[in-house]
C-alpha cells in the first residue's frame, strides 16, 4: 500500500516523467583541473622565451641578477654606467671575487667603490602598482640573490589605503617627483633639512658642539626615504668599510675542535706546493751559510769590488 503512494508523489513532483541517471563523462574536467593545466601551459611557454642578452657581458664570476639597475638617460642622471650594470646592489663593488665564495656570500659582504655623492645620482623613483592576482605571488627580484634579499627595495605591489594615500598626497617627504637626497623633509612636516649637515653634530662659531638638528627618530625616516628610492644609506659612518659578517666571527666555545681542522686544511694547502717550498728552504739555508776560509782570504786581498762576481754574498733570513 505504501509503494503506490510513493509512486504517485514521485510522478507529481517530476511531471510524470521517469528519472534519468546519466553516467559522468570521464573526459570532462573540473574547473580546478582546467585552471591547473592552463597554468602549466603558461609556464612552459614562458620557459621557451629566450633570455635578454645585454650588449656587453659582465666579467667572469660577476653577480648577474637583473639586466639594468640605473635610470634611463631621460630621467636626468648624468652618472656613467657601472663597470657591470647587473649587480644586485646599486653600486660597483670594491673587493675582488674571493675564492670559494658563492655569489650570495659575496653580495652580503660587498662595499661600494664609488664616492657617496656619485651614488646619489643613481636614484630610481618609487612606483606603485596593483597587487598581482593569484596566490602565492613572486617577490620583487630587485636586490635578491638566490631567493635571499641582500638590499632593501621598495615594494610597488601595495594596496593604497586611505591612510597611505593621505601621506603620499600631503607629506612633502613622500612627494617623490620633487624629492632630493640632499634636502629631505621629515614625516608629517614641511621643513626641509640639509643632508648630511643636519643629521650630524655641529659646532657653532664659539667652538661649542651641539647635538644634531634632526633626532634619531626622524633620521631613520630619512634613511627609509633613501631605501625607497633604491639608494644605499651612504651617510653611515662605516659605509666604505668592510663589515664583519656574523658568519665570519670566531666560533664561541672550546677551540680545539676547529683549530685542529683548520691546521689540517693548512697542511693540505701547503702540500700542494711542497716541492717549491723545499727548493726555497734549501736556497735560503745555502745563502745563510758562513763564508769559508778561502772566501774570507779572497775578500781581504781582492776587495769587495773585484771579488764580488766570484764570491757569494751571505743573506740571512728575515723573520
């Protein structure tokens, strides 16, 4: 008695048509699968694109991260090109390429070769763009080596909120079209300060010293403005000095465990030139020997001028 009732209710709901159950098509893809295949095809096409070849190649072992890191001539910069313009820093490095160092190890230890005032002509004005669609997005590759950032870079992919737009539209320190590295404003203020005169202690006409006109808090804001314009903070006291990297410090703790290995490495390096070292040692000992009796007699009778080409001269080793 129940089945006819269910059958009638089913027919009333389905307009008196029997149900149709279709099997899923095995060749039909979901939206996620189609999107994944499309992304794979895009990546394969990007890999087929040829890399841009610069007009001149950098020296062997140079850090090549991007093809150009200075503004166009139309931007107003008159500074000449770098020795090789593909360095992650916005300066030409001073030191030579040390043996056994990777590009990343060298980049975090590099110091500038040019003058501070010459580097200020390499300003790259900050730009702003919409955030990239999709996640995860790729970081800005400027100033990066092997996925590790070695130089602070302004991030253009930011969402301009009302507070950020207010600063960009109101603060003179964020007016990038009129910004100058020699006269900078402070956050929230309109007065311009001379850089570096106003961020250092100064002496008056009586010879008395006074603290800087700009406090450390606002000095840090000027430093941030330099970084946003792709300029290094050239006014630090140790800018042209090689800084000791924290991985180069002497390890803490007992020293016998690494001094023994260091001694082994020294011995292995010395054994590579063992034959040359033996010859140098023998020559040094031979030159340091005392003159014989006959050599003394010849020097006394003939003199140094006549006996010089025939009698050896004693050379003592310098320690």
